[in-house]
């Protein structure tokens, strides 16, 4: 199993000081996190896209390009690229460039996005929400697979036999389809032969097992073998359970309550958060041994190929985020790999 991290480069006020660091500092910290992730043996680093004041990254490809120049092994992915409000040709060109800088380590995680700010910002209507994604995903895949593209659609000018450059180092840049539990997304990914990135950030993860089954059945029915699946979740690792929970609760609650106020969710309670840290909860929060146990527990449910953990849900002290990544790479990852190797 591949293990890695993802982030959206949060810019919420610190639970300790009440201050919000600058975007410049947050991106600098982010790049240091990716460098450390590689140094401790993690395989993937992913950066998401938001167009809001409480996140520092709206252009993940730019930051991934900087990370590509500072690393040598770790795979570099978006998490996600909001494809519905972007231009697929430009997305491909950006990630082909990252692939060239990184000597073949770029990946794209394509999704609709969890916020809607990018749609009016770039002149798209939410009435076309589903059709935009389907049409643009089709074009992105064609640009990846064919050097010369001919294409027609409703939401972008047609392309009549035009070359798309540069071409990447990899024969095919991996394009993951990101989903949050929508059955149609799981079926689409399997039918199209795309790896699936399933976000599980709440509830009992076992309830997502049917989506994994749908994905694999759709893939088999469409003649696609050997597809990969990733679980993307929240987490935080410390030397003791108490430390991990106490240090992460307020930042997690601050971020989730902020989003909840926009979407009509109730505020997160301490009891709910504590439950999410248990073996059957969604968050990977605890000691290295506890997180290892939880990863192996979920692997029995999903038999997935990759796990990405977001250690920065809300603004966490940078040194504690680095320590969490270090424990993930030096203690959790070796234990998980050894156990899975034993079968």
C-alpha cells in the first residue's frame, strides 16, 4: 500500500495564538512538509484547490512544480483539481510540465470540488454542474491519451486536430477520479477505467464499502483490470493518544464548524470527535500503533492500494505537523508494510 499526505493549505486562525499566518508562510511550510514526507519514506504528496480566503492554494500545479524541484522520489498529485471550472487542456499542460520537472512523478486527482466559489469566478453556471464535469473529464483524458486532439462539446470551443504540448515523461499521467461517496462517481470511475480516490471524512468507514464494491463491479463489467483505489481521510499522530486528540480537536472543530455554518451542519461536539478517533471512526488520530491498527482495519474493508492523510485540518502548529508526518513515515508506514507483506 502507498502511504502519503494531502493538504489544502489552511489559513484559519491558530488555536494557540488566534493569529493567522501569511499565505507566503503557509506555502513555505507546505513545501517543507512535502520534503519531510519524502525523507521519511512516504510515497505521495497531494495538494488541493480552493478559491477562498481560508486556504492558501488556488493553483496547486504551481506549488507542485515547486515541490517537484525540491524532491526526487515522492509522487506529486492534486487533491483535487476542480476540473468543472478549469480548462482540461491547460490542466494537462500544467501537469505534463510538472511531470517533466519531476522526471515522471505527476498525477491528477480530478473532481467537482467541495466548494462552489470557482464556478462564478470563472464564468460557469451551477446549473451545468454535472455536465461540465463529464464533458471536461472526457477532454482531459483525450489530451492525455492523444497528442493531436479533435473534440467538440457544449461548454468549451471545439478543437480541430490540434497538438497538445508538452508531452510528459510518463506515457500516461495517472488521472484519479475523486469522489465523496456518490454511487454514480464510483460507477463512472470503474466504467472509464480510472483509479478512484474515495474521501472518507466522517461517519463509519464501513458504510463506504458498497461504493468500493460498485466501483470494482463497474470496472470488471467494462473490462478494466488492476485499477487502484485510494482512501483519503483526516488524521493526526502524536506520541500519546491524549496528546493527539487534545492537539487536534480545536483546529479540527474550528475548520469543520466554519464549513458547517455555511452548509447548515450542527457544530462538532467533543463526543463526536472522540468517536471519530476510535477504530470504527473516520479520523486517523492517535499514536503510531493506533493509527497502524486503524489502517490495517480499513484495509480489510476496502483492500485499497493507497491511503492519504490530511494532517492540517485547521491550522496546526507547523512543528507538530512535521512531527506527525515524521511518525507516519518512520513508525506507521514500516509497520503497515510489514503486516501487509505477511498477509
